[in-house]
C-alpha cells in the first residue's frame, strides 16, 4: 500500500512515474506453480465425486503442472500468458466441480466458466463473450471441442481465440467432456448450451461447431446426432468417424466444412484429413482443405490458417478449389 512507503520513496515515485516491468519469467512460473499446487491439493483430497469428475479434475491440474515443467526447461512468454489466463478459469471450475456449486454466469464481455449436469455428473464448460456484445443484435456462436487431455479452459484462455472472437463478434463456447467419447462430449455440449442460453443471446442460424484433435470427431458426432442447426464446421487436425458419415451428410449437407491439417502431423496425418475432405464432399458438404507446411500436431503453428478458415466459415465461403481432392458429390468407392 502507498501509505506504507517511506515518504522520500513515495515522493520520488509520484514525481517520476516509471513503467512497471513485467515479472521475471521464473517469478511468473513460480506464481503459477503455487496456484496449481493449491488446486492439486484440492483435487486429491477425499471427495464424494463421480469417477468421471474426479479423474477429469485430476487430469486438468496434472496437464497444467506438466506444462509448467516444460516452460521451466524452455520458457515461452506467450504460453505462460495463456496458462495464467487458464489458471483464472481453472480456479473457478475446480471448486465448483468439487462442491457441485455452479459459478455465476453472465453476459459481460470476457471469459467465463460454468458447470452443468450432463447425464449422471456435472461437466465443466467455458465461454468467451466478445467486446461489443449486444443482446439485441445477436452474433454467431462458435463451439470448439477440446482435444485429448486438453481442458476446455485452455481453448478459452488462449489470446488467439479471444482475438478471433472479438474481431468477428462471435461468442465462443468450449464444452468439457470425455474427449474419447463422442456421446459424452455431445451431452456436455447440450448441457452447456442449456446453461448458456439463459444468459447469452446468439443467432441460432449462425451456430458453428468444430474442434481440435479428438474434439473434431466429437464435434462431428454432435452434428450427426444432436439435431440442432449447424451453419458450418471448423475441423483442426482431426477426423470423422465412419459411423457418423451419414448423419453429418444429412445435417451439414449444402454447408461448409473447413478442415485444417499440419503437413508434419504425426498424430493425425494430413493424408487422413484429406480423406475426410473427400468423404465430406461425397456427402454433399462443401469441404475446404487447408494444409500448413511443416506444422506438427499443435495449435500454435496453425494459428494463421485457423484464422483464415474461421473467417471463411463465418463468411459462408463454399467455393471448392481445384485441389485434387474431388468435387462435391463425387462418389467414393
């Protein structure tokens, strides 16, 4: 507090204001580790919880601690800043999941976290309300499903996602759920939307689904089975399961799907994503393909291309380039 400073120091500070320097990387990482150590203690206390909630809570904190270990070895200010923003959401979500008390939701621009009953347990979700949000002029909703071991808070914490949302006026919703189970992720989405629609207005004709990695097949499953309007699809380094092909064709036919792959992705090879594009076109979906040279299975190297695909999706671009992947409605044998 200023009143506790020696008089000469206080006078000098007021007479010659100096810009505050950012905390040293080690100090920032130390502060983050302390915050997640507290959460680690919370999720490992005895609780009467559904196994799915307990396991997801432990994994949420464990992933953050592994990220901190990696940052200690190879500091990255951008990753650190994203993790600081994620910690703010996780510090709301973990107590809520442990106590079963949903955080208050509202429509103020910025990041929000919530929980909602999905089947026999609560699931977390996070969302971003863009700057300039006006309930009387609803904008689009973009749903992004998280990837394997990636909590939903990670997506909403990323500065890149927030900037995309602000520039396009889109509300972004990131549901939780088991990333290995399309049905579980769809239930989580339905629960999150029921909670969200009580506080946020959006144009249901401009509701888009998508995700990263495992989140792509989960989002495709939601398109195939949820029977909710879907104006377009954003797939980042992920696949479509054969069991969902017909349903996706029925519900996404005549609309756009914007599929991104890293040329050096060893988890979901670009060739696999190209095959998904061919299948989508055979189902009457205007699937556009974006391949990023040298990119592995990671979001950051794909950011510029994700922005391009995002803008194409919201603009409704459906022209199919001559990319050798076949024309729309070409049959696949």
